[in-house]
C-alpha cells in the first residue's frame, strides 16, 4: 500500500481512496474506562505521553523500503505547498493504536509502528534528535537494515521544501487501550491497515503472549522464541517465495501435512485455516518450560524384542542420544501442538529439517543424492507438483529419517512426472486430485507406515502407463514445458530420446551409483 493510502487532510492524491478532508476528524472523548480515543499531533503524541512509546515483542520488523520513504517525502512536500495557501491545514495520517501497559511502564504501539518509525527517522534527520519519550527499539536485522536505508535516503533528499513545523501539523487518531486482551483483539484486525499482516505474524504474537510464568523467566523464554522465529523468517527461500519463510513453512508444509488427510475433504488452506490449526486448536502447556511429547522415531524406548536362553522376552532399547539440534527434536508433524514454547520449537524443527534436506552442506550420501535429483529434475517440475514432492519428502524424512530416501524420491518423481506428461497445463488442483483419486492418500500412507518399504511399494504398485504412450514419444526434448522436463529426466538417467520402460531404470545398481 502506498504511503498516501492513509487519508490525508491536505489533499486527495492519486493514491487516496477516501474523500478529501480539510481537517482530521474531531477529537473524541474516552469511550470507556479501558478505551480512550483522541486526535493528537506527532510531537504531542510523544511529548504528552504518560509512558514512553515502545514496540512489543510480537510486532513485525520495520519493513518500509526507500520507495515508501520517498512517497512520504513527496506527500509532505505537497502538503507544505498547499499549506502556504491554507495555514490551518493539518496533515492527517490515520489511526495509531496503543496499549498502556503499566506493569511494563510502556505505551506499546499495536498499530502504526511503520508510520511512527518512518517519521521518527525523518525527525532525527531534520532536527538531530528523536522525539522525547521515544523508546522504540528494534532488535531484528531486517529492521536495522531498513532504518539505515531510510536514514541514508533522507540524508541525501531535498527536504528544504518542508514547512518548519511539519511535525506539529502531522496528526493521528490515537486509540489507547488498557487491556492486553483488548489490545490483541485490535492487533488481530491489523491486517486491514498499514502493512498487511500474514497469518504467521499473528501466530508469532499469539504464542509469545501464551508463554506464562514469572516475569524474568517469561522474558528469557520470549526472547529465545522470538530469536528462533527471526532465524526461521530469514531461511533462504524454498519454492521461490518471498523473503519471509514463515508463510511458506506454514502454508505449503505444516498445514498441508496435518490437514491433507483422507480423500473427501482435501482443499487448499485459507488465512482462517492457518489461524484455526496453529492458534485456536493448540493446547495450553502445564508449565512454560515443558512441552509434552508423543511417540515418534526419536521418542521410542524399544528397538526389538529378543528371547533369552531361558526363554524369556527381553526388550532391546534404542540407543538414546540427547541432541540440541532443532531438526532432531522428538516431534511428529501431525502431533498436537502446545501453545507458547512448543509452537516455536515445532516450527523450528521443520524449518531446519527442510534446510538440511535442500540447503545445508556435509550431509549423508542419501541427502546428497536426493538433492542432486531435486536440482537436476524436480526443480524443473510444475510448481504445484514440486510442492507436493517436497511435502511428501518432508513427511517421509519425519517418519523414517534418511533410510532409503533416494528410493522413495525416485519412485515419487516417477509418479508425479507422469502427471506432468499427461497434462499440457498443471493447475493448483493437480496435487489434490492425485491424493483424492488414488486408492489411498499418499500422505496418509507415509504417516501410518512403519517401514520405508511400505511407502515405496505403494508408489510402485500402480505404475503409470503414460511413459509407454506415443504422445510422450512425440514430445521433443527441450521443446515446451513438457519437453524441457523430458530433457531433464533423460539427462539425469543418462538416456536419450525415449522414456519407454522408465520404471526399469530405477534399479539397485543405479541407486548405488548415485550414492557412491
């Protein structure tokens, strides 16, 4: 949203979507004992604050790029020019929502931090200092980078045209709430203002607030969880999505792994679905420092039963190795999720599992071979089929680790590649149709299997016939979408021309060669 999309009192610019206002709305009296509404100018907002203005831990980073800062400067120049003809003209910048937290001794900014931060940087450039009672602090690398860029842009910009008292003329409708629950209710609707929030931004806020307990201990846990989340967000893109990895993780992987079950009601996730699954349906922990565990391959006592010489049964235990690596935390994709710490550890685990599979170096031969297949072949598959390939692969690794991972991946490519060759165009429904119309839902097969062979045998059980048809023979390698995919498959297997008999190419000798 361009900066001027906030209704401005001075003019109706190209970006404005409301009628022109010659002045901001009239000041309002307090609505209730817990909600106060008023109109305040930027300088007065800080100078008259009973508590320092600050940013709570669940707020997203400052994300304005220099183009938004440039729009702000342009708008203020236009305002300054019109102000010469109308000295009483104000510059209205929408609503700011604050939570008065007396325990913390802060007025936390719930809605408006992007605008207030940008104006604070401008204030520092023009006047050499921040406004009084300014306690906005940013710990994330993303915020620091954007603030430095904004400061550098403003330092070089021509600001002489701005009126001297510009900060005394910028005004907001200010809503102050005393209840944290009420503040979060307002925050939950914040996606309709300013920089739109992803569902994952709300999840972070919700689960940071869900960490209970003694204050100093809570703060340490919150800082640790917030740090995990910021590292998660900075994960290099997978599937070609944006800079924040959290939406990709929760939409394309976690929600689908949990909810694409059965074969009747499989659908794509909505904003509300994400919040329902990872917020409303999460469980309260007994203590803030403990997360309940459920049976998984990392959390299983017995490895085998043995008969002693005396004829008695003896339980042979798994070798238990304590590890702090997030990817090896003893969680399962479809397990119940605990609020607070449990949520952040769960998200951290599957982020690291994905990066181990696709990004990190120095991993076992199975992972290296999987990655070679992915980069040589799967990366050139349709996005929607690629999403299903990675989703099924993560579920497989969650269930079995790296055991026979390449076997699984080769047969999964064989199945999904058949869909690619059958359809001239692949649409978003293609993965859902595959899961729905086959004898069993592949994701359920993976989640319920005890051994890798059960999954691999399922993929091999109903071999696609498309590879034997003339229509695939007629696809010229390298020509068109299907031709380029055919070319990649042939190159990977060291073949030429034809895909007939492709299933026979997946041999133990070929797999050993890829693993060597």
